[in-house]
């Protein structure tokens, strides 16, 4: 009989940092301070002995109103699974400036690869009235 893979939800916290504007779309995993591409003062926000950072970036978007949101992170013995949302402005008013939405979180260190499960939703400002 094959043993089922045990999965656990990982706790995470948003890390308020600055990142390069040209960050490409997708997941970026930073496992140590030496790999950090952000400003030096942001490195202190993470305990690199016990944590790593996961960045979910949308890349360049043509207007405001876009958001990147990590919903949950689950790990098994082999890999980390990140469920994240790209929230689009839908029928909402938005600035016409190019934006670069992202969310960065600190999670417990895990040696395995990190896999993105991306969901997309449109904001419905008419329903919010």
C-alpha cells in the first residue's frame, strides 16, 4: 500500500519591502540574504536562518487596479505549493499608469521546489455599491 503524502499549511507573513520594477511575472524564491536583490535595509525583515521569501509578481500591467495576493501556501516532503490570485480591475476605475504589482511573504525554510497555482479574478465595483 502506498502511503499518502502528508501536506501541511505553512504560516506566512507579508514582508513590506521594495523590489526592482523590472521583476518578471511569476514566483521568485529567495532562500538567503546573499540572493536578495532588494534594497539592503529590507534584508533585516527576514530571519534568514529560519525563513525564506516567496515573491508573487504580476510583472508589468497597463494600469492601476491590479493586485497580487497569496492566499495560502502548502508543503509536503517534496515541494511547496503556492495558491495566489491576480486580481484585475474589471469594471472599476483605475489609473492609466503602468504598475508592477507583487506580494512578498516570509515562510519557514523548505528545501524543495516551489510551484505556483495561479487564479485570476476580476474586481466587480458595480456589486460593491
